[in-house]
């Protein structure tokens, strides 16, 4: 009967096993130290295994230990194992370097991960260092790594002027409180000379699906912070941003301040005209929301001079009612708008039975024309981005204007203009009269521009949409107001992404970058080589005993 051979381990065999343990211990310690940047549990475990393994090898098989380091005769298996360990170490070092370095290569055919020319133009204007500060808890680490793939592009393209900082709001609640931040919030700010955050410049970044648009707009807001001044005229009975009632415009003022605009009140009649002075050059936009009195000839001349110097006018005009009917056909200011800008308010009310809100008087944006003013207003993809106007005035747009002009928002073709305004305002009654009314699509928002450096006007046949009671519902109302001011200041000219058909999702590889990269690293750098070494070792010991 065949006897099983006894398995005998010599001192050299035990020393070789200990050398393997020591080598892997040192490798573990180095990787753990480089990965975390400091000594941790795995690093100390690796150090312990290294000391035990190499120390035991020296004590049990000193000749093999000395031969290994002096170049003497050693076993081929020992060389193979140590070569594998060395190879793994080199690959891990390269992996850690690439993972941490700001190295990004866009290999998508459409360049989905390459910043647009618009963003690059904004980054070229950076004159101070900017910090992206983002807050991620341990449970949100996947989102952090996902965002980092995007943020690092800004660091690269800005030449290092934009840097990144990630903070755990749970571990560092004090810093989170300084930003008033929650988990997942992102902010940008200038840096002081000592490299700390300038908290007077902190801007919140509302990160949505359009990451580049959101981040670049936030950077542009930071760059232009305090550079633009918007005046609300209250001299002719306009709505005020200081009025916090549902009919006031305090929320519109907050929106514009959020965008970095200086907001001030002015009485054109008593502050400017009465003192015989011009509107200052540093005023970028004048908002006239629901003027209740007709502008005097002096006021018209004042605005004309301001517009010729490149100013911007946002006119929100309600349906003419009361004793002094404003912006009617015989109003000199309405005539000025038509003769000089090719725009005029009609003395009527838009009624739309096809596309409207609670009543046909609550007209909703049906046709949206391609314009920076209508940017992000797209009910086809986001129903809440539509705009809604209450008892709106149609606008006439001259097809052969003295300056460039155009339409922004219009009603449906099934709408009509009700000319019996008294019946609408007093009795809330309206009925199409083919002899008095006129049917067809009605323009509610229009623009005009006198060349590149001349004045600009945005005319909207309603002011209710911008009041505190309606500006947030639907959201398109607030978007329209902000976009109009941006275009009037020229701000929109520097940040215009246009319409781009792109996927809102990222490739599957980046669904959870942190987890998947670590899994790939673990599989390719440790499990696969370790399994091969283990199998090879088992085969070696088995054959050596035959």
C-alpha cells in the first residue's frame, strides 16, 4: 500500500513564507500611507506584518536573508514573489498618482466632458483666485467623486486659478455653519491673500442637471458682483421692491441681488428731472413696473438720452385703466417707443381660450422665440418653466423697425385681443366681437436693440407676473425677469450656451466613481495578482514534495 509522503517544512521554507509575509506587509503599509496621506490602521498593520515577516526570516533563515540583499544564491520562487510585489507597488503608485492628479482626457465623440467655448471665455477673464467649496458627508462620497470629475476641468482650464475643497459637514459643522451649508451644497468664492475664503464674496451654486451652465453662471455672477446697478422707478407710480405684499416686487429684488446686481430705488420725476441732471452712466437698467401716470416730455427726453448712451429699459405695462390711461395709442411715450424702437403697447387685453390658466385672461406662453431672454424657458421639457400673465396687453412689433427688434413670447393662434377694457376690468366679462376685436397670435414680450453699443428695451405687457404673489409660480416668471435684466445689461452676451442636445446622464462608469474605481483597483491590483501568487505557491510546494 502506497504511503503518503510526509510534508516537511525546512527552516528555509519557513523563512521564505515569512519573507512573503514581510514583503506584502511593507507593500500594504506603503499603499495605506500614500492612500490616506497619514498613518492609519492598515498602515500600522502593514508595518507589523513587515517587521514580523522580515524579522522572522532573518532569525530562522539568516543565510537566505543575507543572500537576498547581497546578491547571493537565492530561490527563484523568492525572486518571482518579490518581483510581483515590486510590480504591484509600482502600479499602485501610478494609480494613486493618476487618481489624485488633475488629469482629464475626454474620449467621448461629442466632447461631452470638455468645457464649452463660453466657459473658457469666462475663465480667461479670471483676475483672482477662486475656490470651489463643496460639502459631502460620508454617505454622499459617491456624489463627491462624481462632481470632482467635473470640477477638476475648471481647475485645469483656469490654469490653477480655480481650486477645489471638499468638507464633511458632519465632521466639521463649524465650517458648514459659516457657509450655511447642507450636505451636497456647492459654493464658490474669492480667496484672500493668505489663501483663506473671502466670505464677503461667497456665491451659492445651484447644481442641477446642467452642471456646466450652473457653475459658469455662478462664476460669472462672482466676477460681476456689484458691477451692475438696477434702478426701480417709483416716481410714476411703479411697483416697488420694498413692498413685501403679494402685489409688491420684493422677491424680484432678491432674485436680482442673488445674481449680483445692486438694487436701488429712484424717483425719476423728483430726483432726476427736478434737479435737471442726467441718469448716471453707472446705471445699467431702469425698471418701470406698472407706471400709473403718463411720462412727461422731460421724462421721455431723459430716457431717450439714457438709452442713446447704451442704457437698458425694462417696461412692465399693465392694461390701461383709471382716469389717466397710460401707454395708449395717443400717449406720447407709446408713440416714442413705436417711432424709435418699433414697439408699441396695444390698448387691449389678450384672451386665450386654447392655452391659459384658471381663466382665458391668464395667458400662458405658447410660442417661445429663440432669444437669450427666453433661455431656460422650455415648457416642452419642464412644464414649470412656462410663463403666465394676468390680464396682459398685446404688443405691436414693427416688421420694418428703425432698430433691431423681435418677439420673445406669444399666445396661441386661437387667442384674440379684447378692446372693451372697461368691460374686462369692471365686470370680468369678455366676448369676441369681429367688428371691434382682432384675432390671432398676440405678442406679450418683445425686445429692441439699437446696435451693439446702443440702448436696449424689453417690453412686457404685464407686471403682475413679477409680483411676489406670482413670480415663483410658475418658475418661468422669475426666469423671464432675470433673463430680461441680464440681456439689458449685456451680461447674457458673455454667458450664452445656446441650445445643445446632450444627455442628462453620465456614462455608467461614473455612476458611483468612488466605489467602482476602488473595486477596479482592488480586483486588478490585489485580488488577481494575489490569487496567481497563491496558486503558484500551492503548486510549487506540492511539486517540491513529490
